[in-house]
C-alpha cells in the first residue's frame, strides 16, 4: 500500500514525496525506482532484524511496523483527502 501511495506522489500534483532516497531512485529509474526503493527498505529491515538478538529483534520489528502503519496512513490520507494525518485528526 505504501509503494502505491509513494508512486502516486509522483503522478498526483497536490502531493510531494519527501524521502530523498525514493526521489533519487525515481529520477534514476522512473516509477519502477519507487518500487525498488520500497524493496530496499524492506530488505534493510529484514537484514537488521537478523542481526539483533531475539528480544531486541521483536521490539525493533514491532516499532518499524508501528511507524510504517503511521506513515502509510499519512500518505493515504494526504492522497485521498489532501490533508496529512495531524490535520485530519484536528491536532
């Protein structure tokens, strides 16, 4: 879902992708670069998860999943309602 949202940031005029790595991959490879950037992020999380000890591994993966859910929610709200998550929640 995040990959789709990030891809739409490059084709929808009212949204902007802020991640510099994703923007760089987009400029080098076009829209497939956005998917490649997302795959690289996922591979990095899996790699770090294998290095950490078991208790830290569980906490790390849980934190990454929680942050990812927040970021994906923000991206989807920005694309659909033209508002980021804090404005949507009235914060």
